[in-house]
C-alpha cells in the first residue's frame, strides 16, 4: 500500500476516532493528495501516520502525559511541509 494512501486513511480514521481537528486533517489530506510534491519523505510520513493513531487533543496534560498532542503533531507536520518540492524549486 502506498504511503500517501496510508496517510489519507490514517488521517480520516483519526478524524473519526481521535477527534483530529480539521486544520490538521486539511493539511494532511493536501499532502496525501500531492505525492509529487513530497519525494523522499516516506520516513517523515510514516512517523506522522504512527502519531495519528496516538493523537489526543488533551495529550500531555494529564497525570500520565501520554499521547500525541497538537504541539507534537504540528512540529512534525511543519518539518514535512518544509520538504515540499514545487515546480519552481525544481527549476522548471
């Protein structure tokens, strides 16, 4: 299964089961639908897919401090978005 398809599936599932906010889902689905802009990012995408199953809006605030919070997901998402390749950056 393609990593971008997995990202799309994991995002939709996290939206249904883990209450992933739309502002994250929209960005993740945009990445999933644009694999040509994210070459050589399999490692980063797989990391985010793993995070989505552990996503919790209130993570890190309770006694156990477990789960993936908005801050953690945002950081990883920004790192992935920074690797976006556009036609201009390819010299086309």
